[in-house]
């Protein structure tokens, strides 16, 4: 469990030992984490892990059974209205009224968030520019907009009152690749200005956008850190892709000579049309395998070395490893008891 | 206050762009115009002292049964179905502000529709000048007390509609639920009194008196006779506040 430092000055959000129970079932159990101001945090977990429950409690829509949530030092449970004025929330599926125009809707939401007069008009124009809504969609009825534009309206609403913390539950769900890139760029542009929590199933998305990720499974935080730190923790090895004209038996023998601790697998049992085999070589983190591989196989011309490439484990693999580990811990518990 | 104003003006705007509002308005005004015409025809062929307005207002329950569900069924049920209630609750507004804004928007429209029926005597006055001398057409005290009753009872009926809408995600179910509760509140008490066996025990007499007090038709009789009784006002106000509080709690729990 990640310990939270007492200094709250640089924290947009501090979640301490948050638990939510529905009868005997714990949706989330003792969840703690913090988000620094201007940081983008990815919130990962399989379906039913407790992501949406956590986000709803942070947004003040649901009450925790125990634990505390402080947004910019304000307790969400004790001062919900005050805390909510620091939060921009975009719920899952981005629900929007169908029969209102974009401009009218944003003005209405701005008034609800306490903006008025010239500031309201300026801010609405500003967010429409940021989300590229002003010229294409400002006067359109929300129900007639494409999914991508609806997501933009949701994001525009979330950033409208310049909150310190933005919570987005699956912001890119159902979007095409062009729209995903546009939304990703939009979220990146918020870095440094607002703290952002993004929940998503699209893990490469999180890796591209977020400074840090939290993996939650079975209601518990199972991993937390930057994608690089998570890789080191859950998949502590280097992985290289090697492509050359050498049979697996021979490749194994020569590999043992230069890297005794290495392990390898053949990507395809048969050579490709050009006679090349592809191997994945796994070595301990401290071993610099790339250089040794190049030196060994390039020195023999008949190997016809074509490629030695470092293959970083994806966040997806880290996610699988982290959730598998937490499952194993869960399975071990009853055995111990 | 600024946030509540924003909520209320948005709800009124939504009400005026919803097709169900215009369906309710059309049905209501057409039905009431027909009712007024029939009342005038009946009065004109008799020498009774009863005014057309008195007979006209006694039919108030018929349009209420379909107008109130049509006006209120979307209010909270639609928001919950669409998920917009959660988005609304994530802003610094409370559940009671949301419920009150929806309630007031519907109630304002309810009052507006009933106020439009005041045009019927005026239309009669201008289209049949010879009828203008008939005192029964413009009985001001009767109109004042009668419409006071309509507005007071309407406060509770609209609160019933909003309450029904908070119980479900389906607008259709909300409408049907609202219709059933309204039917029980308006007609049910009278029907139960008729069906209940007559008893001379103290408890039975007390219950019959209480049930009689709850009957809207009994109250309307007094108001139509230009008697301004404050007890029904207290009843409708307290019932409205109670329903409003329950609806706010439900909304908060289900957002």
C-alpha cells in the first residue's frame, strides 16, 4: 500500500483508506492514493474492479463506508458543495441532454458552476475553442452530434470552471482512431494546469497520456507508479526480439555461451519465406543483452542477423501481471486461514 | 441563489421544448373549453342559480388525471434514464434544489394552463354580449375561491407527479404511477367511503369525518360557494412539503 505523505499543499487529491461496502460485499477496500496538481493519472482495472465506484465517491456522488477524500484540502464528505466546485466530472458514457444546443448547455453548466457575467461568456468561448466546438458545433443540438463531438462537449463541460481536478470515466470509449487522437491531444494539453484522473480500458491510451497509473483489482490498489516503474516491478526483465537465419537448437547453444541467465522462445516454429527465424530473448534487468547479442551473431556472416530490438513490455502485460498477482494473493488467503 | 435560478430557467426552457408539454396543453385546453361550453349550455336552459364556473370547476379532476402525469413524468425519470442526473449532482447543487426547480417548472406551467381557462368567460362575454348582464357568468368571489382551490390542490398533485417520476427510470411507468396515485388521492377516498359499511361507533364516526375532510370534492363545494376555508390549504401545503422532502431524499440516494 502506498503511504501518503502528510504534506497536502501540492496535492489536488488525497484518498485515504477508502472503503465502500454493499452489505457484505466490499466494492472497494482500503484504497489510498494521491494526485499531484497538474498530474495526469491513469486509473486501470478490469470490469467490476471498483474504478467507477472510487470515481463516484471522489466526485461526491456516492458516500464511502469509511475513509476520506480531500480535494485541494477540502473534505468531499464534509463540504460536498465546496469540494465539487474544484472538480470537473465526466461520467461514464458521457450523459448529455439530447434536445439542447451546445452553446446553451455550456452556458447553463457554467452558471451551475458559479460563473456569471463576462467571465461566463469568456470561459464558454475559451472551452469551445480548446475543444474545437465553436465553429462546427456551437449552435447544433447535442442529440444530432457525432459521438466524438459529444465527447468534446463532455470534456468542455468538465474543464469549464477551471477545476483543480478533472475526473474522466472512459473518455475515449466508442471513438474512432482520429477522434481518440484528438481527445488524447486535448487531455495532454491540460497537463500542468489541472490534475486529471482518467479511467480507461484502452491501456496504450493510458500509457501515451498519463504520468502515472494506478491498477485496481478486486477493490484494492495492486500497483501504482509510472509505466516504467510498473514495468520494473511486475516484469523485471529485458526482452529483445532477434531475427536471424539460425535454427533454434543452435541459437540456444550460442545464447547460453554469451548470456547464461537468458531464456528464449521461438515466435514461429518454422522460418519465414526468406529463411529467417524470430526469437524473443528474456534477460535479467541488470544485464545489457542487446550489445552482446549484436556482437555474437553479427560476427558470423551465415547467421545473417537482420534485427535485434529491445521490446518493452506493454502496459497491458504489466496490467495482466499485476492483476494475476492480486488474484493469486486472493486465492492464497483462504488456504492460509 | 444564482445556481437555483439557472436550474429553474433551464427546467422551464426544457418544459417549453418538450412535445409532451404541448400535448398536455392541447388536450387540457380543448377538454376544458368543451366542458365550459356544455356548462354554459346547461345553465342557459335552466333557471338555477348555479354559475357555469361552479359546474366547470367541479370537473377539475378529469384533466388533472392526464395533464399532471404528462407534465411531470419526464422530470426525474428521464434524467435518471439518460444518466444526466449524476452529471447534475456532480456540480455544486443539492438534490433539493434540483427537485424544487423541476417541481416549480411544472407547477408554473400547471398554473399557466389553468389561468388560460379564465379566458373562457371573457370569450363568452365578447361573443354573446346579451349574456354579459347575467350575474352568473362573472361571479368574481366564486372564481377567486374556486381557482384558489385549483392552485392549492394542484401544488400537491404536481408534487405527486414529481414523486412518481423519482421512483423509476421509465417515463411511461412514472406516468402510470402518477395517474394511479392521483386517482386514489382524488377519487379513491370518496369511493372508499361509499363502499365502507356504515358504523355508529366513535372510531367509525371519527374516521368518516377525517375521510370526508380529505375529499377534494367536498372542499371544492365550499370553495365554489365562495367559502374560503384555510384547512385544505394546510393539508395541501403539508402534503406537498412531505412529498418534496421524500422526493429529494430519493433523488439523492439514486443519483
